[in-house]
C-alpha cells in the first residue's frame, strides 16, 4: 500500500496554523522550512518501517475546506487531512517523493533535493 502525505505549502502554512489549533500546537514553533524538514524526517522514518509513500499532497486551504464541506468532514481532524491527501494521490495531484536525482526539492525551496530536505536524517526512533 502506498500513501500520500498531507503537507501545507509555504503560501498556506500560516493560514493553516491559524485555522487549526492542533497544527499550531505541533508546528507553531517551526518556520516553514523547519516544518518541511520535520516532514522529511517523518517520511524517511515511515519508509524505513516499510510504508511506501506515493508523494507529498500539497493542501491548499480553500480547496481543502471545499472538499471537507462536500464530503461532510471536519477540516480540523487529522484523518480529514489524510483522506484529502489520499484523494489528491488518487487524482495524481501529488509531488513525487523522494525526488529523482538532481530534481528540485518537493518543499518548493527551488534548491536541489539533495541540498535541501534530502540532507535531513531519518527521525530518531
């Protein structure tokens, strides 16, 4: 089984933190680049445990809210974000992870992956 990982791009990050207290509790101490590096570390840990990641699903807040309303989901719940990410994955609207050799980083930094999030170690057990 492959999963898509829900992720807020830089343009959506502050709005997401303001809208959902559970996100703010976990991520408010991190600037967007720190958030991306922690996400990278978690993805590496998941793959080390045999979970295949099909890609990173960029969540655009307005699109997400509309999808939640259409599917009667609570946008503040993590399982709703996971369901939305899965929907984006099925639609082919994810960013490949890990990026191919010399490809730009998935986080949108405009750096090569190996010089950006690709240098992040796996999360500690």
